[in-house]
C-alpha cells in the first residue's frame, strides 16, 4: 500500500513575510539596506525603506500575492509620492527582482 501525503498538490501559499525576507536578503546581497519602518505616531507607513549605493531611497510596501494596500496605506503612499518620494508596492518574489533590476539599471 502506497502512502499519500495530503497537500502535495497544493503548495503552501506565499506569505507577505516570505516576500519581505526575500527583499531584505536580495538587497543585502547587492550591498544595500532594507530598513524596517515603523512609526509610533503615524499609521499606514510602508514596511521598508530601501537604501542602495548611488540610488535614491525607496519606500516599499510589501503585500501577500494579489493583495492590495489598505485605504490607510494607499493614502500614506500617495502622501509620500506627493512629497516627491518613490514608493513601490511589491507582492511577489518576481516583483522584488523586477524592482531591484529597475532600481539598479
């Protein structure tokens, strides 16, 4: 009799934290920093500030695949953009790779 493992056909969904860890690892490999941003007085700020050599700072909001920023996060993203900052919303490892490629080229 053959043993069957339940769940083989259904891989574990990617979580936001998995994408965040991947971003931090890839940025570090390239000589940069992906600093966690938490503001005690302001809600809805992006998750990370990415700093790379010879590049402007970029605010990054990380989401689980297919998820969108909340209304509060969207308002903060727009406010940061209105102030002249770059903000990226990333929801996949491929999105991380694309973001870093565009940032460095």
